[in-house]
C-alpha cells in the first residue's frame, strides 16, 4: 500500500499539529519528516558531545514551526541517549537565530498559534536533562535570544548581538524574553532592550550576566565544543542535578532553594559516580563515570 496520503483520503485531525492553520494537513511519512528535519537541523556527534546546528541560512535561522519541530525532535532523541553527556546548540556565523519566523506569524491567527502548541516545544527544551551549551555568533534576536537563554550556558562570538525587538513588530516576547532576560540582566537593562529594541554586544551581554564566555569571531563553535567536552568529562548524574539545582535558584525563594540543593546533593552522593569520583581522586587517576 502506498504510504503517500492521497488528497481525497482526508481524515479527522487527530492532533493539534494536524489542525495547524485550520485545515487538515496530510502528514508526511516518518522517513520524509526525518529528511526535512535533517535539513533544517544538522546533527554531528563527537564522542559524548553532540553539535546541533540550525540550518535555515536564507532566513537567518528564523524559528519557523517546522524548524522548531525538527529541533525539538532532534534534541529529544539525543537526550534519550545514555552515552551523550552534553549538547552544543548553534546556528551559522551570521545568525544564531533572528527570532520567530515573521512571515509565518504574519499569516497566523492567535488560534493558529495556540493550536501549534509552541509553548510545549519551549518547555521540552527547558526540560532536557542533558546540559545544553548555546554557541552564538551573529544575530541572536527575539525567539533566538529566548532559545539561547533556554540553554544552560551561552558562549558568544565577539560578533554576537542579543536583543528582544518584538515591540517593533507590535508584539512582545512570548518564550521567556520578558522573564528570563529580566532575571539574567536585571529590570533596567531588560526594559531598555525590550522597549527600545536596543541590541547588546557580546561584551555588554557578558558584563550583564547573560553570556558566560566571549571569544574571537573564528572561535565561537570550537570554544563551545571545548566547554561541552569539559562538561561531558564530569559525573553525568552530578551535571544533571547541578543544572536542576541552579535552575531552581530562579524559581524558588532562597530557603526552599537551599533545601532543594541539599536533597539533590544527597541524591548525587548516593550515585556510583560519586564513589568513582571520590575514589579516583584519592587513587590519583582519572574517574570513569558511568552515569549511574
Ligand atoms: N523571520 C523571517 N525571516 C527573517 C527574519 C525573521 N525573524 N529575520 C530575517 N529574515 C529574512 C529576511 O526577510 C531576509 O529574507 P529575504 O532575503 O528573502 O528578503 C533574510 O532573512 C535576510 O535578512 P535581512 O533583513 O535582509 O538581513 P539584514 O542583515 O539586513 O538584517 C536583521 C538582519 C536580523 C537585523 C533583520 O533581518 C531583522 O531585523 N530581522 C527580524 C528580527 C526580529 O524582529 N526578530 C523578532 C521576531 S518576533
């Protein structure tokens, strides 16, 4: 039987994604969807590290519905691999991502966006276990800036420009731009950026606490890879728990956060990795972590 969906064989839309744009859409077979995903998102493995690159260069990696779908499915697949310890997420030299796809937004209604379940994709990225390093070169705007802020650490080229220019389009950020940016750089600078469209240079973003490392134009991806390999060499149970504990710092009052940290330390302490790490130090050898 042919796997192509004939236009006359319309069926009830079973998922919100199929109801996208208010009409029934013939979903491509899994293999075809994978091919599209592979084009929009390039994945490269380097031992315990994966490098995931957004690949819509003509649109400066504008985060279309399809690109986000491809990105989230690639990240989820990688996250499920036990041997993978850290993921680098990057774009091109010219743009990490220039924001949501404006053409797509312009032809969508609020209900189209609601049915596209965009929020769930952003939550999926935030809920990944594997530490994520954003490698940012060039434009990192709107949803691009929100995507970078959803990662755990940001490494930036000196060419990087960070901004939330949505008010210039008559809208506001919708994937954490008003919340994460404010927590990262403080109210004064966040409102300056969001209200006026001011872009921060990489150095300004680093001084404000948004970016961890700034490197020369040609070194952005290599530096992010190097950082990812450093993370990958640590105890995998520990890096996941540490990421969870630091995230908690943004959400909970200090007392609760400290309590949470203590409990996660107990959990880390109960891991085989902790025995291995402590013994390896005493035996003056490199630890061999299993992620158990
Ligand atoms: N969505 C869709 N397409 C976008 C895009 C976006 N967010 N950002 C850039 N593009 C497209 C442009 O339309 C252009 O396509 P074209 O060649 O078919 O005309 C292409 O990417 C290159 O962009 P261009 O504007 O020509 O490059 P530039 O170097 O002159 O300017 C930017 C770069 C990033 C300053 C400018 O593209 C821009 O302001 N983009 C929108 C940023 C934004 O508001 N993001 C928030 C979205 S909610």
